[in-house]
């Protein structure tokens, strides 16, 4: 019987999501030959954590479902032991990269990867606290259904169970490394107001994540496709495609990985949206098989984003996303050019190659990022109101943000070089190190 890790990182109140993901874990254990470990990594304040603990205690006792609800104290204790056992360079910095003070989408998922390894789980299935499941005929539509049907199986064995197979025969021997889908509902990035205020400004801003050498036509297509997920059409019937999955078609609220998460981590950048999407690109560029399904999750916005503080924090993360693309576009180009040579003789990703591309990117001229900040400043001032106020705030942090964006990539290279020793140490540590607040 294989073990899987269904994980929910959160820093906000989400008792309903905990109940729903508990149902998905029970579905997995009831329909597949798996032991489902539900891992809730909780960075919430004490009152919210206590409410989550009550939600965890309210979950029904289901055979072959094990629940782990870990606060940051328990997570930090686990990480300290693993980092010490791995004997990596700069252990205190490594702890900061794994559990930073600021919000990091990549770091919270990296913690899930290591804890899953300690639990003996061969795959990690991630959901988000600001999303919920669709229903069909009164029943939840769980993505784990398609994830467990294909993930980790040789592509040739998974092929008969999918609706469509676009994979070239030469890749059929590789195991399915990723199964995912997207979302329906609100934009994944909270910028709908910009589009309503001025569609031209929306285009100017969103196009900033395109490579500098793209044509205007390519940028228009990117803007049209960006942050929309699967649109708004509700689930009607299943459709699955085996192939090399387009990174634009999947989202990190609805994703699962097998194997690749033990080779390369996610970038641990703080306060940067999109910093957790790296493995999706890596799976595609290394020509690792994936399955795209259509059990899309419903995305919605939490009330916190609508506050003044929430607006400021979110727009800062949005800007840092654009600055990160100077480096990631270079890394993605290098990965695309390298292709299947990203893999070793055993078909595993070569982390040294990825770390090398990351370090190479840090030598890039920052002129492109200066231009990005100039264009954001002009665009936001033209919108007026709180956007103009944000432009004022951004102007005072300009050099700091430029430095942070480059340092984030340096940190990613360092963590990638240390990743496999950390994974091995986690496996050696075993599940006892994850004891914190189990259900």
C-alpha cells in the first residue's frame, strides 16, 4: 500500500476547507489502495490555530487516513533536526529559507515536500485555503480521483485510463510526474479591478511578465490567457489528457507531484506570487509525462485582500512577481533549450543543472527590472486613488525590491544544491519527527 500526502498550507481561517479536504482524504483512502496523510501546515495566529484544531478534531475517524496538524513551532523543530542531520552549509540561512518570517508560497510547499518524505509518502497533492471543490449531482468533485489513477505510474500503463493521449511514444516509459488541473471562478490574481478601471492599463501591467523579446501579438495572447484558469464553466463530465502539460493550464491549488519534488525544491522567495510554480515548468521542459484533468477547483478571494493593508501587501507581491520574471524567463529559456538533458540516466531531474541556471540568471543586467518598475509606476498613477498611493509607496522601496528579487534567486540556487541531502535526511528521520499536533 502506498502512502500519499494531501497537504493544505494555510495562514488564514479556513475550517470549512479543512472539513472539505478531510472528505477528499477519506475519498482517496476509500477508493484507492493508499494510506492518505492529511498534512495541515498552519501558520495562523493562535486563535485561528485553535479554531483549526477544533475543525481537525471534528473530522471523522476514517481507516487509512492520518491527520497531522502542525503549527510553526512543530514545523521548525522538524526542520532544525533535518537540517542538522543533512549537514548542509549555512544551516541558519537554510532554516530561514524553509520557514521565513514573511509569506512564501514556495517555502510552505517545500516544508510539505520534506515532511511527506519523512512520512514515507511517494506523492504530494496540494490544495489551498482560499479554494473549494465543485459539486456534480450533489457530490464533491475531488481532483485526487484523477491524481491517484495516474500519478507515479509508467505513462504506458496510465494511457488506457485517460480520455486522450498526446504523449510521444518515446516518453511512454517515464513515470507520470505530475497530475493537475486549474480553477474556475475569480482571477487567480486579484487584479480584476484594474481591468475594470482601464483595460489598456491592465494590458500594460500584465504583459510585464512576458520575456522582453516577445512580439506584441505574443504579449496580447499572454495577457488574454493570464490568471483566468479554466474560466467559469462548471464541471459536467470528466476529461483527462496524458501528455506534456502546458504550465498555463494548471494551478498550484490543484496539483500533485511524484518524484520531481524530491529532486528540486520550489523557489523560497518571500512576498512573491507565482514563486511556487517552478516545478510545473520543470516537468514540462524536461519532457516528463503529466496528466491534465478538468476537475477544476473553485477560486475565491478572502476578505483580507479588500482591506488597505491587504491591498498593499498583495500589490507588493504582484510587483515582486514581475521582478522575478527577469530571472525565471532566463531559467525557463535555458530549461527549454536543454530539454530531456535535464534528466540523468535514471530519468531523474539533475538539480545541479537547475542550480547552475539559477546562478547564471543572477548575473543578468537589471535594466529590464528598472523598466518594469517605471511602467508600473506610470500605470498605477494613471489609475489614481489607492493605486497612485501604492505607486508612492513603491517608489520608496525601489532599490530594496530590486535587490530582493536577485537575492531570492541566489537563495533558490543555494536551496536547490542542498535539497537532496535534506530529502535524504527527512526520510532517515522518519515519521516520528513530524509529531506536533496530530488529530
